[in-house]
C-alpha cells in the first residue's frame, strides 16, 4: 500500500516539476517571481485560488466537523462571498491604483515607515506560523501512511517535502505558482469527487440517493436563527465570514499577490468574484462528504475517533479501500502543496520588498552612455537586476529553512492542542492589520507613525 501511495505522490510531483520547468524557462527575473509580469488570465488565477484556499487541514477538517456542527459551516461560507465582494470593490482598486508589489506598501504611503514595517512584520509572523502548522498536519498524515513504514525519520520527511516545494518555486515564483495551482485545484476536485463516488458506491447509492440522503440527514441543518447564545448562530457566523475574508484574503499578501498578477483591475475583480462564488459549492461538497462518512460508519458499526479531524483519515486508511486512500492522498498533497508553495513565495516577496526594500528592477540603459561599448552598457544595466535576483534566491532559501525549523519546533512541543493555540495566537496579528487599513481607508487623520508599533 505504501508503495502505491509513494508512486502516486512521485507521479504528481513529476508533473508539478514539469510545469515549473516550462514556466520558469521563459523568465525567472524578479518581475516574474513577484507578480508574473502582471500577465496572467483572470480565469487561470481564479481556478488556482480555489485550490490555494483549501489547505490539507481543511480537506480533513471540514468533513469531520459535520458530526459536531451539522452543515452550519455554510453560514460562514456565505459570509465569505460577501467578503470577496468587499475585497473586489474596495481593496483591489486601491492596490491597482498604487501599482503595488507588496500590499503593505500602502501603509508606508498612508502613515509612514514604522506603520509599514509593523504591518509587514505581522504578516510575516502570521503566515510563517500558520502555513507551517498546516503543512505540519499533512506531514504527519504522510509520515503515518508512508514514510514511517519505510523507516524514514520525521525530520527527513519535513526537509524532503519543503525541498521539493523550494525546487519548483525558487526560479519562477508566482509565475510558476499560478500554473501549478491550476493542477493542484483540478487534482483536489477530482479527488474529492472520486471519494464521494466511492463512498456512495460502497453504500449502494446513486446520485439521486446521495442527494436525498444528504437532504434527509439529521446533520443537514445549515441555518441557526433560534439560538442567540450559540456560536453557530447565523449572524455570528455570517459576519465572521465577511471579516475573515477581508482580513485573511484582502489584507494577506499571499492571496492578494495572485490577484495582482492579473492584467488589470477589471480582470482581477472578475477573478475575485468567480473564485468567491466557486468556493460555495466546493465547501458544500466537503460537508456532504462528511454526512456520507457518518452514514457509512453507522451502517458498518464503526466506532469513530473522538477527534473529528481524524474521521476521514481513519476511514480512508482502514475501511474504504485502496481507491479512496489513493484519492485521499492526492487530495491532501494537492491542497497542502498549493497552500504551502504560495505561502513561501509570498513570504519571500514580502521580506524582499517590505523588509529589505527591494524594488522590481528592470533593465534600462543610462543616459550619456553612447561612448561606451554596447556590451558594457548592457552589463551595467543588468547588474542591479542580477544582484536583486541573487538576493531574492537567498531569501527564498532562508524562508524554506525557517519553515523546516518551525515545523520541527511544533512537532517537538508534543501537545495535542498546540495547533488550536497557534491559530488563536496568529489571529491576533490580523486584528492590527484590519485596524490599520480600515483607519487609512475611511479616516483622513494623520497618526504619529513612531507610536504605531506600540
């Protein structure tokens, strides 16, 4: 079994590497790495962002949460769509008007250098810890399914997976990520569909029977209007969804960097609305899968694990057969790599632009150089670009090494609730970002820039 999974993973990564080679071969300068030369079709970005929004954690968590919260997660998802509308028509016009590479440059123009560095630092901290935690869970799954049986230490698995991500992103950056994300989204959706089909087939259900089963299930409840004290109350969930998207998409360099690769503002808005709308049926399918898993376990007399996150991994690995396990592996790998590779690229971009002050360097011949030889003039014009490219490569490598260290640190803590603690802690860093951007957009007052970090 482990050999089959390993072959599937190897084949998947080979396709990713091929896409990386083809896309990076055309150009690998900083303009391509940061924003893919602002030439990506909007529908390509929209497809890729669907995969990026679904991490490996989401792949295993959303189906499992049906047992405890029914399908009330859809209330949050509906709020997400409203949030995408706000991002499309409030934040994207600002970013395109200012022609930004890093969205946090806005804070420098509005408030000053200290505010700018503070906002960028909060993003770096949030994304590094959050993305590492998500990848950590996936490494655990792959370690238990494959590499532990082969005698591979956990640390080697971590280094190997991060190295693969570095290998296909270090040249093309966002110019590569946009296209690998399309593959990862398609793989994720196909895997999800095949798992639903396999589970339904094992219970003898057709398409109509699946729809009826989901509709008639006691866990099919979506809306909660009657209990104001419940965390699942519609208004709490809906408005939380709106603000989550504004903060974790609209104010997140990782997500916005992909939008900024579109050719113009109008196309970026099309991408945002299409991607936001597509997020609704995708999450509904994850929840429908959760209901089917509960039905399967009930009919088969299977005792489910206490942790809801373990429901899908356990059933896939022990009860649903080889096809489901292979599809589950592909889905988790695709979702995780899509989330991790774009996080690494955006962290590199933010550190280069926001912390080191690197700007996009384009070749240009200086005036008054007519007396120089043409080859010397060309070298002089390209020298800053080559230096910036080398520096960016070093930063990208450093970010990958930090990723490895954070994952190993999380694993060394050996606490079952460490991920929840980390996510709660990281959520606090997005609050100041929301405050800074909201104040800058809707107020005209100046601030004492040096006091903003405090």
